[in-house]
């Protein structure tokens, strides 16, 4: 088998008897999207190499196909593996542990870190893996999909597992702020904005009656500091007020 283009420990994704070259190419793209490069093909229906697979892989993902291992049967494809997961949409009356994609890829990462070799089996488009394939697996992976329509396209299934693999070892925070070329305003910048508005509103008689003026100013200050304004937004708000005052005939 050709050497993997990526030596990083990772599971091998084994496509068993895939029928359409387009799905093989799309699977290669999905794998590379999430940092996976070890593809194995078992008896692809239309032979190999497949021009439709290459066309669908498009660009960099073609290297996944270039290094894909080609095997005559599932046993040969798994001969060097220590642990095998198999994807299936239904219970085939086999007694095996069943994992969600998230849990399976987390477990795969743990085993790979221990030096074990892990593979994930994906069945052909028409009917998925047969019992003869599933018996070779140590565990099954079942996606919690709509029970009324459980079938996933081959490339979709590969994408789902590849995403969970990436997510299991990724440190990306679940939420971040995209700053669009700016940064948050400092406290003093927000303070100056608050003073600008407060002074003009005071001049316009907004804080009325006098007995409520301090409470109104406090609420307004709280609003400015709660907004989480960027420097660009602070400058825009200053400019808006100045323009309104000019149009209203005030010196500002």
C-alpha cells in the first residue's frame, strides 16, 4: 500500500465496495477538510483509478486518492489494524458495543495515542455493510438520525465522522468574536462617549424632571458600558451626534 501523505496518527477510513466514483472523490474531500488522509478502498465497483473520483476530489484532495490503498476484500484491508469501528444504520443482530460518532472518534484518538492502529468501515451506497463485514468490527457506530429516514450518503457519512475526529482533538473555542479589523473600545473611550452624549442631552433638557436626572444618567451610563462597543463604533456614535447637532444648528 502507498504511504500515507500525512504521517500523523489517524484512523484509516475504509470504503467497502463503493459504487460511485463521485462519492469516493467527495469522501476524499471531506477527509482532507478535517485533516484525514488515510483512505482504503475495498473492491470499488468501477475499478481503480476512477476519473470521476479524481474530478470530484478536485485539487488538493486528489492526494488522498493518490495514496489510497486498494484491497480485494475487507479482511485484507483490515489485516494490520488493531481496532475497527463499522458504521451501520440499523441493528444487524450482532452483539457489539455501539458508539455515537462523537464517542467513537474520541475513543479512536485515545487508542491511536497508545500506538494502536484504528480503522473505520463505511459500506456501499446501495445497502451499507453486510453482516460478513460487520463481524470483523470491534464496535459499531450509529448516527442518531431520523428513524424514518436513517440512510446517509457515503460521502455524508465520511464527512460526519471526519468532522467528529477533528472536533475531538480541536481546541477551537465554542464561541468567539470576529472583530472585523477593529478592537473593543477601552473604558476611557466609552467614558468619553458617555460624557459627550450626556452633555448634549443635558443641554437639550432631556434629563427631566431634575429629581430623576441622576437616575437617568446612571441608566444611560450603564447602557453604554453594557453594549461592548468597538473603537470603530464609538467613533461612529460620536460622529452621528456631531452631525445631528450641526443639522440642528447647535455648535456641538
